[in-house]
């Protein structure tokens, strides 16, 4: 069941904003087949960064995607700074 990446990003950003986090999500449509969703720091002065999130973050992310969108087993890049799934379009 296709789910718009923008809808996922909006939902995830609402979640982290409600927790007072500086982490945000944004859509990257640069991939050929599926868009990826990047995990970024919300700050106009930061251009690039390396961010190491803990397992609690990734567990909450996975739980939210399962509960809200029925998305299981998301794929991450090697640094876990972005993810994608076949149902996210």
C-alpha cells in the first residue's frame, strides 16, 4: 500500500517536535526508485553534520512507523542517517 513520503515526514516531525527534539526528517527524492527520508538536525546554521542516534531513537522510529503506517523492516543507509521502504513513495 503506497504511502506518500511527505505524509510520513509530516507525521515523524510532529512526533519529534512534541518531544522537544532538534531532530527532524526530510524527504530526499534523489534516489532513482524510492525516495529516502533523511534524519537531520533542525537548524538554519548547520549545513552538514554527523549524527549518531541511539537505539532508543531507532526503536521509537520503528514503533511509530508500525503503529501509524503499518510499515515494517525499513532499510537504512550504512550510517543510519536516512531510510526507505518499498511502500513509501
